[in-house]
């Protein structure tokens, strides 16, 4: 089936290249800052691990709940183009304000990035989907290429920003992240000026957009509301221990709005929408485990891994580096398997994604077998574990992005994309809880030291929790990390196997979507 954009590059709509580079630089800014954040809080601001994990989890979860709001506003009023530009400006300001070492700027900057990401992230992904007609067999391949752009930025940023932070100071690392965001905005705006996107992503209803109240149109009021919401999100991050109330509010909102959509669409669309919700639930589990990367895995690398050639912040680029290596081969693989009529359906890919993710964390746990007298493990386990979970990510995350645009009723695409990203909200919220399980006081037993999980931990890591309590603090910390990774790795593998078993039923509900 032909694409809706007659201009193609490498067999894909030309607009994909511009969105690819815009997302690349936006992700450069986001992941550059993310790689520094926990280390900055624990080493520069001298936060405790518990405090740093709490702030990080609240920030990262909110970054992925605002896309629900941004998606609705783009669907109804702004359109993709204006939402992306507004989000990019807010995020750039957030990165630059992190250069001021004052609490009001620190939390205010996080608030700016949270709100900006809500406008940028769901709408640039939805924009990619709009470049293809439903049923276009290049869609999965196009989203995998787009996913490559995300991870090019994510691979380069931790190394570059970490080097600037290490060489010149933390704030220079944050400035570099801000420059990356500005470059992303320039690339996107260049595409707009040269009419690369033709009639895609425009304001859905210009008359509605132009409606005025107190001499300001709806678009201007949305911009004002966005800036006014920044202190609210900053306060939620600062007082993150109360975030569970927000989790309940968001959950109730999602249930009500999704129920409303289900009641207003056809039977075929209902079934597809329920599959989108099912995929989002699986992605929530995936995110909760996977997102240890920016928090507990970064500190694990800093404290308990013999690093070679990079520092702890730089290890955040390993996953993205593997994505760069494998994204195009996976994209070609799906196209090849489609031609051979043996491409696994999306439900199977989700199950396999969870299995590989769990195996990756089991590999992290196995590193305990290589621990030396200083409780330092071989870096090879860290690298191989990232390799395995990256394979899982490629089975699940880009495919999920693609399926959301196909499974969604047409007029709710950006909102459903926001729902998809809400999995990261819940995932990061629970990831913070999981990360806190890795912090134990000297002499305390780990939460997974007894019962079935105690047996699993002993089998995988070779460590006996009871014996570890008399060892050094570094060895106790190592035991805490690997026991959490072993336990949740096994849980994730089990859920993945269940997802594989129910995949034929899910395939039927997808109503012809692969």
C-alpha cells in the first residue's frame, strides 16, 4: 500500500528522516541529563540513595504521565506541529536552568522538562504514524528506524554529557543537553518551513483553535496553562513521598476516559482498544524492570563493577549502543519474515520481549560469581546483560509504538499514544520502589533473603544472604543489588511465558492487525 506522502527516502516517507533527527537530538538532551541526575544528586547535592531514587522516580514517572494530557490537547486543539514546538521550547529551558545550583531552579527545571515532554513525546511518535496509511507493511520498519534515532541520541548523550560534567563540572553537562534540545527544534522547524510534512500534523480544527476568551485564543491559553503547571509538578517531585495520591488520580482518569472511548466506538474498535490496554499493562512491567538502568543499575556500576573505558554515567549508553547496532537488522528481519509469511504477531513479540528482559537481569545477578575481594564484579556481565535486555526491548518497545497507532480509533490516536507512555509513568513509579529495595543498612537482611526467592537468589548468584550480613558493607550492597535483579528477572520471565501462552487469544482480538 502506498504511503500518504508521495516523497520517499530509502523507501519511507521523507518526513520520517526529519522526525528521526528531531527525536534524536531531543533524546540526546533527555538521556544526557538522565545519566547525570542520580549521580549529581548523590555526589554533588549529597542526597541519600533513598532520597535520590525517590526524586528520580517521581521525575521520570511524571515525564511519562504528562503525554496523556499533551496527547489530548494535540488531538483536540493544537495539532502535532504546535505541540511539538511548545514541548521542545519548555524542555530546552529546563535543561539550561539546571545550571543554577539552587533548589528552586533544580526542581523548577525538572518541572519544565516534565511539562515539555508531555507535549513533545507522544505527538512526535503519533506524527510518525500519520506518515503511513493503516495496513502499510512498512509501518513496523519505519517505527524501528525512528527508534534507532531515539537510541542514537541516547547512546551519544551519556558519554558526551558525562565527559563534559567530569572535565568542566556538572553544569556543563546539563548545558550540553540543552544545546541538543535546541538542535532538535531547529531540525523540526526546518522540515516545517520546507513543507516536508505537507498537510500532516496541522491544527485539527482551526475555527476551534481561534476561539478567544479575554482576547487570547485557545492555543495561547494552553501555553499559559503549561507554564502555570510547572510549579505544581516541581512540588510533586520535591515531595515525592506523596506521589501515590497522583497515581490514584491518574488511574481513575484513565479508566473513566478509556471507558468513555470504548462506549463510543464500534465492536471491532473496542476489541482493538482492549488489546492496546493489554499491551500497555505488559509495557508497564517491562518499564518497571528496565528502568533500573538510570537509577540502581547506575549506582551498581559505580560501586560494584570494575568499569573499563567509561564511568558509571557512561554505562547508560550501552543499551542505546546495542540498539544502534541491532535496530536496522531487526527492521530488515521483520520485513524479511513478512515476505516469508512467518513474522511473529505482536502478541508473541511482547512475550518474547519480557522473557529476554528477565534473562538480562538474571545475567546482572550472575555477575556475583565474579566478585573480587572489594565486591567488584566483571564488566562483561554488565555489557552482556544489557545486550540480552536490548534484544527484549527491540521485540517490544518499537513494536508497541507502531501498534498503538494501528489499534487506536482514528480520532483518539494521540491520546492512546499518551496512554502507551503512561506505562512509563507507572513503570518509573514502581521502578523507584524496586530501586529502594537495593538499599539496605549494614547487618540487615535483604527482602529476598528467605522463602522461594531466597532459594532463587542463592541458585542464581551463589550468595547466601545469612552469610553476607557479616561481610563488608560493599559485599552487602552487592548482595542487595543482585538479589533484587535475580528475583525480578525470574518474575519477568514467568510473565513473558504467560504472555506467549495467551498470544493466540490476543491475536484474535486484534481483528486482522498483525
